[in-house]
């Protein structure tokens, strides 16, 4: 599927024994990041203690 001209794939993601959550994952073959999951406390998705800041679209092409 495409959203704002960017390709996404639908997936079920398991979050620390909280079951499977449906997510739309951005496909970015030029990215150095394996996966981006944004915080959503209402779904039980929180930023872990071990993390780092990154910027989507920050580089020569974006």
C-alpha cells in the first residue's frame, strides 16, 4: 500500500508478550535503520530505556 507516495507493508508485530498489534511499516531500502516503531502508550508501545534519536528523511535525498 502507499501513503503520501511512500510504500508501506502491513504486518503483525509482537510487543513484549502483549500480543500481536497490526502495524503499517514503511519500506525504505536506503535507510540505515532496520525498523521504526513510534510510541503509542494506548497500545502498550513505549520507548525503551535503551534507545537513540534519529530523523526520518534526514540525509542527501530527504
